């Protein structure tokens, strides 16, 4: 039996509304180390977006390499496979590859070709079982940039999207080239991209495929793969079939991810039997919604914070993140500043403030008379309606002045 721990979207170095996530990352990496030991993991996969930025800080890089050392020491015979995501600089991630391979860590960045042929061998990572015998492989594929894909112009004449055809061809090329080296053993493929049908996190995941193509169907991956370990979506989920899965991120990376059950996925391969198990990882920092359901008046915000009964001297990194939901009635301009003023007296970090959605007045205005085109509507009226829907209050004179200047310059 082979046990593979599928993780993705670490996003080391991320900040949420300016607040550092380092404390949470250190805690979750400690839990990851425990899981690797407790579950006798043979291979660890990080399916892209190791860092939150293509130019990570020195502190973020140090935390990453410190974590790799800890995990390697905790489970010396474990193979670690890292592929780059759309947030990562593939070349930077691959740079220490010779050194990392000494610790049984393989890093795969961009696809390389020589004389038109793909350098396939660097994408195949052997996985040994507890006895040391070769038992499986990982077909490691990173985020497919335009340079990674076959000549898209050549694929223009094919039915459907040339980008989808390019991704499909990429996996097919790799499998054809590597099949003789696989000796009929099971393999796990990786991918970092948006697979159609996956649930997105608002404000956290970029629409990433080249050529304006947003998502690929799940059947672009080789059907022979025992499992497809995906990255990019932050919610743990299967897409298309149960063996094509996102592990999700380790921590919530946006306010909209507050309800998610973050964690990792343990994949067990035993002959032809494949079992996947989502292992939740508890949050070291609370992510709260006030109120828990519905909305509240701004005047009640302080009472809700008081009811949390938090220790006033909580370190900044341990203070809970808070989403605020406000009722629209009676809300005055400047309410966001008032939220910040009230929150200053409590050990919390405000990451989102939303006002109850207003009735769909804008849609009603646009579609009430289907004979009137959108171009015939007064742009200022549409601006006012859109502004109030987003911010919960009517635009003031300053906002209208900016709108009119922007309109004059367009």
C-alpha cells in the first residue's frame, strides 16, 4: 500500500486585509508534520501556489524551507513532490532543485522542450512503499502557462477551445513519453488549474488559463491515472469523478472561505483500490461572522464584540478575523470608518463588512421594459443604483464628481 498526502495552495506570505498569516501557517505546518507521522505517509504532494507572490519575502522563503526540513526529518524516507502554481515563479521555485533532491524533494516548474520534444523525464517521480520497493509514480505537472502548452496556433483548427486541446495534448504527450518507464505501476497526476464544475472562492482565486479560457473539463486528465491531485481551488472537493480532487487550502485565504472545512487529502493506493480521505485541520485563529446569521444594526456591533468575551491582551497574530453583516436600514455614509472605530476597542481583526443586499432594482430597471436598450438608460442613474448596491448608501457629491470626470474622459 502507498499513502500519498495531497496538499495545495499553501500561499506562504499571504496577508488578509493587511494582516499577516504567519502565525497560522506555523501552526498548520506543525499539524501537517503530525499527520505525516501518524498516517505513515510515503509521499507528500504540494499541488501549486506554495507562495502567495511570485516575489516572496525572505521571511516567507525561510518559513517554506524550514518547513521542508522539519517534514523531511519527521519522515526521512518520504518523497515530496512540489509543482509550481500561478502564484509561484517557477524558475525561482526550481532554483534549489539539486540541493532539495538530496532530501528526496522533487520540484517541477515549467514544461521544457528541446527541438520541439518535451523533456518528459523530469515530470516522473518514483514513489517507494514501506519496504523500499518502487510501487507508484507521480506525473508532476505544474500550472500550464502559454509557454508550457503545445503550439496553440497549430490547434486553432480543432473543434472547441485550443487551450483545452493544448492542456489535453500536454498530458497525453507526457503519458506517451513516460509510459515505458512506469512499468505498469499506478500513477497519480497533478494539476494546477480550474476544472469546470469546481466551486470558486470569491475574491481569492484568479481566473488563470491563457487565451481567455477559464476552465478545462475533467476529462483532459489521463483516464489511466489512479488519482488526480489538483491545486488552485481553495475548497476541498471532487470534480467530475471522485478521483479528480482539490485538497483545498490549509487555511481560509479570503473572507468567503469562512465556512470551508480546510485540510488535506490522504490517498491510499492498494493495488487497484483507491481510497481518499479528507483530513480536516483545525484553525489556530477563529474566523467569525457577526452576527452568525442574518444581519445587525451598526449600533449593536459593539455588543456583539463584547459577547465574544475575548482576552484583551491577545497578540495580534492570534486575534480572530471577523466578517460583519449590517442591516441597510438607517445606515449612514461613513459606516465603515465607524466599524473600525468600534473595533479598535476589541482584540479582533475586521476583514470584511457587507450590507444586506438591496432588492434587485438595477435588474428591474434594465429588464422592466425589454424594448428599451441599456444604452438608452441614464448612466448616472445606473451608477447611483450600482453604488448603493455595493456600498449600502447613496453616492455623495464627491462620488458623483469622480463619476462625471471618468465619464468625460472615456
